[in-house]
């Protein structure tokens, strides 16, 4: 399935661990950057939403590591969306540009809160309508 969004990034030297590969914690940062860029491309402002009392929060994330990224690797972080009940799932992948290898994949569960209480993601339903099959 073609992703609904992809964002190109590059590994920075300070993201490497003693083994010379990207430290596993940085993959979560990559996934978050791509989600934020996607939402901004959809016209969604987290600050504006928060000021109205609406917050989209990650309730769980599962990351599988397939191949390691190393310094200066360029990669795409992709997104596909799924909605179940009141939750949205961001199914994401990190794919190295140079050889198209899948390096990591994640499933990110997101829920919406209004003034701290779970609510139906009505606002996101409108924004994401065209991305859901």
C-alpha cells in the first residue's frame, strides 16, 4: 500500500551510539517528526488545538527494528492511517533511500482528549477522511 505521507530525513552523527548505528530511541523521534509534519501539511496546529482544550496523545507505540541506519543515511519516514473506535493508528515505516531497505516499522496508537477526558476524534475524522480507505 502506498503511504498517505512520507517525509525525508537524514541521520545526524550525534544520533549514533557506540556501535556506529542509530540509537534505538532516535527512531521514535523520527516517527514523531513525520507525524507532526503530516499534521501540519493537513493544516492541523497542535498549539491551537491545545489552546481549545483538545489534545491528541500517543497512548502506545510498538517499534520493530529490521536494519540499522548509520551516519549520513537518508531515509523516508512513511505514514498510513487506520481508525478503530475512538483511536487512530499511524502505521509507519522507515525506509533507507540508497537501497529501499525497510529499516524499521511502528504502530502508533493515538487518542484525543478534551480537557483531559477521552473524546471521539471528530476533528481528525474531518481532516483524515481522504486518507482512510
